[in-house]
């Protein structure tokens, strides 16, 4: 009779306080059963064992909630390294962009109107006026903006480890199947609050990384591949006529390669006219206005909010959906990171220097449209000698379109290459 009375009392504790928890005293052979609401009852250990092994809807719900929280915590831990690699890639990109400078240039000369630099190709045809590239000076926008790379210690364009900054987020493994202690409502609430803070921090980091690579996409979309070829050879006294107060001769100079039957010497990277990145109303950039507008940050999920369950269960459902969104955004960052990595591997620099003084006593002979002649400066490739070139201009392999991977031996971590 006493055992039945104890079980009845214990059942009252369970109904009043939710899932039972034991404080056992083996020496006395008794246990105090406590509910979440504070109700308690002292019973024998045998009675406590029989009562607490009975599954109730409340205990099953708490066990299910505990498993959900553990899976969310494991997912957050697994997502952290993936976002950390994206953070490093974004920092590398920001450093790389800071190392890029520019120099404005113009294509001087109008041969159809008798204007240009005097070129003697030594082919028996005599001198003719041709176009050549000059450094832009004065008001107005330059025709082209060449991109140059600084030589400071942090500005290095070294090939990054293939796949090192773009590994896909690893699959989240389920928590171990070993029996774990069911969380009380208070414990679960604290753990969910900590998870919300962790997921919010992950979202902030992903947004920063997305912003960084949106800037890269804008920068790259404004790029033009400028085909250039140098005419002339100083060793053979062939090229554009060059004069100083003491001597006359011929020097090479760079021009835009307008021919369709021969490959240019170099494909220089440049912005054309007003097509500049990070400039309001930039014209000519091949941007997709919807690229950065496909993700809208919302607080929680409307669908999850409509789910049935307690407020705590709805918070867990919102967390699950928010974390899934974060992981999808992390995976989406892989493509722009690989694009930048490939660009950095394929890009190289070409030495370019300005020779002569604009309207000075030394320079290339230039004829205006009105027939007047004067000396002015022009650009030429500076690839040998002991002195550094004035500009290290960015160039891209000219034998392939930029959309074809120039480093064909590069393979990802998930490939057999």
C-alpha cells in the first residue's frame, strides 16, 4: 500500500512540475523527485526508478528539443571554419585591391587627318604618322586608365593554394548517439539564446564577405582587355623618330593594336573612359543590377514563425532556418573566390615607362592636325636594363579569352586533377 501511495504522490509531482529529476540518497534508500516547476516528493529509490522510466509527452518533447539544440550547436561549430576561410579570402582581396593603382593614358594621333607620331618602319615606305599611347595630362577624363601594381612588401600577387580559400563547407555530422542528459526548459532557453548570438555573428561575417566580393565583381565587370603592340627597335634605329638637343634617332613606342590578322604583344588591363568601378553612374560596366539584390536579410522566418509549438520551439525552428541560409550563402561565396583566385594566378605585370617630355626639348616628333610639329612623350615597354620601370602594368594572357582558365593544371580539392 505504501508503494502505491508513493507512486501516486510521485505522479502528482510529475504532473505539477513536468519531467522528473532525481536527487538520490543511496545510503538512505530514498530519492527526492523534483519537477521543473519546483514541486518535489521524497520516495524510495525503487519507486523513483519505476516512475522516472515512464515516458511522458513533456519528457519526449524535451528530449527532442535537446537533440535539436545539439545538432544546431554542431552545425555552428562546423560552419565556423568555412566562414573563417572566406574571411581570409576577403582580407586578401581587400589587400590586393589596395595595391592596385592607375595611370590615365590617351591614344594620340589621327593618321587620317595627317596627325600622329613619325614612324619609320625601315621597309622602304618612308615615314608615316601613326598613333601611340601617351600619359594623360590636363582636364577631362583619359581615354583609358591602365592598372598598375605597387611594389610594397604586402603587394604580392602569388598564386594561392588551389581550393585553399574556397573549400565547400563540410557536411555536418550528427551528434554522437550516446545518451545525453535532457536539458531543462531553463537550460534549453539559455543554450538557444547563445545559439542566436552565434548565428547572428556568422550572418554578420558572411555579409561582410559578400560585400567584399560584390566590390570585386563590380571592379572586374569594368575591366577591358586592351591589345597593345610596340613598334620599333632602338638597337636597329627603327621606330618612331626621337630627338634631343644633341642627337636624333628612332625609339620604340606602344600603340593600340587595331589589326585583326596578328596577335598583340600584350593584353593590358584597363578601364575605358568613364567606365570606372565604385563610381556612381559609371557607364559601360557590364554589371547585373540583380546580383547583389537576391538576398534579403530578415529577422527569423515567416514560415517557421507559423509553426505550431511553444515559443522556445519556434525560436529553435527560426534558428535552424537562419543557419541553413548562412550555410547556403557560404557555399555561394565559393564561385567569386575561385574567380579571384584564378584571376590572381593568371595576371602578371609588364614594365612600362614614359620617354620624352611633353612639349619639351626631348621627345618623339609629333605632327598635329594643323601641320605643326613638336616633341612630346610616349609610352614604351621597359623590359630590360638595370633600372625599374616607372609602372608595373597589369596584363592578362592574350592567347586565350579571359573566361578560359589559363592555369589548366590547377585542380580543386574535390577533383581528381
